[in-house]
């Protein structure tokens, strides 16, 4: 999972004991190591979507644009199984209703990232992205302004740092000193962040509450 969170997909695939189906392992091996490029920062509209995650934004997958929910309890990128999205995929195999493969590049505004292993799922209507993938772009979520900010380069984010822990799946953080950690996806975790502008900065191991 650490290799997933750092975009070292080929190193994750090399672990014989890693829990993944052969098709996923093959996709991760082919993806290799991912890197960010393009604009230093990008800001895109973020639709509120409390029932499905932390919001919905437009993700470009290859040449295709797809509405995507930010899901705190999943890993990687899942896409609806459409002909348009299949055309930008390098497929490696299928299992049940899921096709595994690699896309050379995804983009949020002017920030690009890739290559990325993906799953095309027949039952999906909206794409879903996990925090493991999104975190590599140091994302800022601002529900008040309805915007998502991502970055291709490391940058120190000012604000109050709440120490965070990976919990596989998901993420927990310490909302207050001396209290037990809360899960980001739970009602109590979301209530801490509701109405605030916050950044997931994994280089600092923290959720940064911006002024």
C-alpha cells in the first residue's frame, strides 16, 4: 500500500505476497512509476457530494473527460466501462465485469499525472478516485468555495497541521491533541473539516487546515 500511495506501482507489483488479482498486478507492472507534470498548480470546480465522497470534479483521462467522485475508502482509479474510455486504455485483462489496464496520463486542469493503473467497471456510472492517487498531487479541498486545488510540485502549505495516519483503507487523523484519532470518512471526521479549506499533505504526514 505504501508503494500505491507513492506511485511506485512496479514495486508494488513485484511483491509476491501483495494482495491483488493477477490482472491488477500486470497493470501495475506495466504502469511502472508515475510522476506529476504540467502546471505547478491547478484549480477546478468541485461539486459537493457528501453521499459519495468529498466532492465531484472533471478528470481528464487521456483525451476523455469524466465526472469523478473523491472516495476516501478506495484505492486507485475506477472508470465507467464505456467505449470512449476503453479506447484510451491499454488493457491487460479482465475479471468478471472489470477490465484492468493502464492509462498513460490523467489530468486535473493543467496538472498531469501518469502512467496510472485503472479499472473499468461495467456497473459504474461515475468514475471514482482514491486518496492514495489524489494525495500524490497534494490536493486542497475547499467546499466553501466549491473548488479542488492540485499541485505537480512539492510546496509547503501554511496552516494548522493535524497529524495523519494511513489505515489501509482510508486515513485517520488527530483532530485535537490528547484525543484518539478519527477516520477521515466517518461523520466525526468529516465534521472536523466541514466548512474549512484543508490540504492532504502526505510529505508532512498531516491534514493542513489553512487560515
